[in-house]
C-alpha cells in the first residue's frame, strides 16, 4: 500500500525544518526503525525513522530544502507481509 509520510512537529514552536540528508533513495527497501532522513530545525537535529517495513517510492522534499510541518516529505510502499 502506498503511504505519504508527512513532516511531524518535534518542537512546540516548530513550523518548518530543513531536510538535511536522505539516508535512503527511491527504490531502497528499509525495515521499521531504519533512519529514512535527517531534519534540522532551530533547536534540534534528528534522524526520522521508518514507521514500518517498506520501500521508498518518491522523495517530495530534496536534501537542503525546507519542509512545512504537516507537508508531504516522501511516498513509501508498505510491506504487506509485515
């Protein structure tokens, strides 16, 4: 099943964050808990982990670009066998 991942708020006043690096590329598979990408905001730098097993289909925000809380970051395909 295709799922769109959105940028979550990690700080009370966070409205945007810079997507600083992708740890996976389109076509790569991943397991739940694997780092997918890294974000930087005013107060925090953190890796965002995969919520499930699956495969990265498309990146909506390139490394170095700013993303808005609640905005699409990428599209994944969940592993139906998981």
